[in-house]
C-alpha cells in the first residue's frame, strides 16, 4: 500500500488514486470497482464448469478454492493494513488459480477457462505498474507452455505457438492498457488539480471586497464574476455569467468601459481608469476599475477589478473644493498669491491676477516663463531666488525690488512657505510703506529742519568712531559750535529767518567738512563736528569753519545778516576715548572762546 494515499475527495463512493502505481483499490468505492472483476470470474466459472471434464480433480478443487478466496479477499480484505508488496497477492493468486483450473482440465491452451487469465492481467494493467503486468504475462505463458499436453508432437507444437502468441499478446495488451490508464489517471489528476485550483481561486476571489468580472471583448458577454461584483448588481454570480455586461452597467460605467476598450490591447495589456465611477444604487460610493487584456478561448477578453476608492475620492473632492476656495480667494486678493514648483523645471504653476496691478505684467506672462521674473528683479533678489531654488536658503520673508513695466521701482514684501516640490507665498506692494518707514527712521535720527544728524544719531556715531580710532591708535577730535548772534537774529527778524540761518549754517558746515566727518545739530543753535585731526584734509578745519560761518547770510535782496560762531575743540590725545568727557571738554573750550570774544568785544567798546 502506498504511503501517499489521500482521502477520497470527489464523491462518497469514489476511489482516490494518487498515481499509476497506486496498487489495489482502497476506500469506500472499492467494492464497485472490484465487483465487475469478481462477477465476471464467477459467471465465467458457472458457464464453463458444467461442460468440463477434469483430469486432475484435486487440482481443480484447489483452484476453485483459491478463486473463491481471492474474490472474497479482494472484496472484503482491509487493504490499508496490508504491506505494499503483499498487495500483489490478489491478482497473482487469481492468475495462479486460473492456471490451476486450466491444468486440471488437461486441455492446456485449449481450455475455455484460459480466458479467465485475462482478468488478473487487466487488473494489473489498470492498478499496478508495468513490471507487474509483464511478469504476470510471463508467468502465465510459461505455466501454459508447461501445461501443454505432450502426447502429440503436432499438437504440442501447436500449443507452444499458441502459448507464445498468448504471451506476446498478453504482455503487449497489458503494457498498452497500463499506459492508457496511466495517462488517463494523470490527465484526471491534472484536471482535478486545476479544478481545485480554480475552486480555490474562486473562493479567494469571492472573499475579496473588490469587484471582479471577466467578459469577452467582442460581445461583452460575462464569462466570470465574483460574489462582490454580483452583489453590486443584485444578481447571483452564476446567473450573471453568460449575460451581456451592458445589461448591468450604468451610463457612466458604459462610458468608462468604452474608454478603456479603446486603449486596451496586446501592446497595452493593463490600464487603470483615471476616473472614479459612481456605484449604481449606492449614493456616495465610488469605484476605480483596473482592466487587463487577456487572450481567451473564444477571443480577447478583459479581466476587470473594481476597488472601492470612496474615501480617497471624498478626500480628493474635499481637496479640490478647498483648492477652488483658495483659488477664488487668491484670484480676488489684492496681494499676489503664487505657487512655485521645481520639477520638471522651475516654474510657477499659479499666480493670482493681481500681479498685473502691481507690476504691470499679466499673470500668464510669468506662468509661461519663470525667467521673465528674473529679468525685472534686482541683483539681491536674483541671488535670493537662486539660493531658494538650490535649497540653500528658505525665504521666510524678503523684500524684492522689481522694475515695473513703466520703469518705476516696486518693493514687494514676500512671505514664503515650503511645500512638497517647491514654495508657495504671498507678495504685496510695500513701496509706499517702505518709503514712509525710511522717512520715519530718518526723522528719528536726523534733525527735521537741517537734515543733520540729531543728538541720538550723533551719540551712536561718536561711540562707533571712538571704538574704531581706539583700535587703530589714531586720534579723534570734536568741535563744539555755538552761534553767537542767533538769539538777536531770531528776536529781530523772526523765527523764519532764524530757521533760514540754521539751514544755511548746516549747509556751510557740510561744505567745509569731509564726507567721513560727522556733522550734527544737538541743540537750538549748537552744532557738533567729529573729525580726525591728523588727516591732511582736516588741517585748518576750524579756521575754515570760522571763516565760513562769519560770512553774511542773504535773507532777501535787501536784507542780510551775520551770525559768526564760537568754536571749541577737544581730542582724545588730551581727554581719552570717552564720549562724555570728549564732548564736555569741547563744550568747555567753546565757552572759553565765547568768553574771550565777549571780553574782547567789551574792551573794544570801552571809550579810549
């Protein structure tokens, strides 16, 4: 008995045979398979025995006993408990019994019982291997040849020839029949395995939530569908097969079918439908179909798999709605809203129409060619954009200076946010704001009347100059200037003339100093100059200042005033690098000059 015998799976009475060398039949269907052999043998004996005479009665009785035992044993013996080599006993015992009966008749090859010898040979050909068939044929032939009567040489020769023919035919028949049966078994096994595979595949497909169906391209007739597909269309899967697919599909699905079939083919065997299709009778549910082109037995077929993409479709719809709202807001925004992508090459994939109001160019002008933006931005902006494109810097906020279509300069404050594959941001026109901010900054650090540095800016510049000259070891000087006659001019001619005098004084001070010198107005009529006394351009500076300020100031064609100044100086060689001390020393020196001038004036005014 073979160790790889499987339990019956086809039917309750079926016999499961693993291969062509299985051995005697086993299982619940064994009786049905053995019964024809047993009935044939019994019927043959019943027909033949009445007309037979026995030369050897004892041998005939023994043969009949062996036949009966063999038939009953084949029907009822528990072959699962019999070793594999012993399973050959049944056909060989029947063959031996047949030969015994043939020999007992004394007729040899002419005995009618000889035909019973074909039964074990057929049994072995069907259920055993080829070697057992050939061996049984050889045993039968040799036994018959031995049993040939030898009283007549002619009859003996005839019996020997007949025995040889029987041997050859039995061996050939057995081998041929064995091969045919073996091929039939293998084919049956293959078909059964394929059936099992198909059943397993069908079970697997029916367990999937995806909708699966297969149909012919020529007439759209369904050749297969799983339970999920059939349930979608409220039909049993078995009743859907053979019907036309067009009977079930909605108009939208038919559009998708024709669209897919127009593209499917041997050169493009797999195609995903780019459009999600609504499920009929299931509002809010969406499927995406994937089709595969196949060669079927009746022509090309298509295997379609539909996957539920409701969540993805809803998410995409929400995203599309959100983007539509964003685009609507962006389109109506006064600021420029834009999105910039790096792949496949740097380009804008959105820019709001407001860019035309700000720069004088339409949005399509920049959408068509990103480099056009580079043509109208200053060098600092080009460098910033280059760093952003290379990923070297993230532009959180940056002021770009653009050249308007009319040639004017527009300052665009830009705020950006990194996104996958690029940047998005908002740019607004801050030209007037920046100008206002510059004006306010200038007012905070400059005297609004003269435009000179005020006290705050002067202190910052003085500290910076002191730090610089202290590092270099060079001296730094401060000239403190106070206008002597300013109060009289203000009282006599009014504040407008006083303002004119202050402005003219500031102009003259800037004219006689270097660009690197600091000139500041720190009080009503008090001015300060910071300079480097060792510089060649600074030699004689105090004399030039005194001479410039002593010159008359023309107020009107008929009026001019003179407003000389008292000038006191101090430098770091005497005071050190301390701002307060340096300024105080210059102030003291200025008052000393003022006292000396007043004393000299009084002396000149006394009568001689």
